[in-house]
């Protein structure tokens, strides 16, 4: 191997299991020192942990996906009801109000006319 030491692959999951929360803590304290509110700092920190764990999978993805569900109520970011509603809500993709649609005659139609037509 020409003197290069490789990181043992058996230790990678443990490394990323620890790296996620360490990155989250660094992000939390950095943002807090910049004057961000606690809720925003906690949200960023938990998001960082989720991102690291989602990408490198030191734990199963379903565990990672439930971290905000478990942590946000404990950290006071969202109430249990608010977090439950957000997990249970269907994905809504609403178009921007600036988007104009084309009607069947090839002409432009304003967003208000589009809403009235599909309302």
C-alpha cells in the first residue's frame, strides 16, 4: 500500500454516528453565537445530524427520518401535535402566483383566472 494507511471500513459507521452530532453541535453553537434564535439553531443542528446520517447510514434511514419527530418536541422547537401534523401532511406542491398558464386557445391566462377556472 506504499505507506498509506486506510481508514478501516468497519469503523466508518461509528465515525459517522459520532460525526453527525458533533457537526450538529458545532452548527448549533456557531449559529447561536451569531445571534440566531434557539429554535432555528436546534432545527439546523438536527438537520445536520439527519443529513450526515442519511448520506452515510450509520443507522437505518427510518431511524434517521424520525429524529426530528423525536427531538423537536423535546427541544421545544415544535409541539408533539405540530410535528405529528407535519409528518402526516400530504406533500403539497403549489405553483408560484407569478406563473402564468396557457389556456386551450394558446393564450396567456393570469393566475387569478387560473384559480377561478380550477377553484
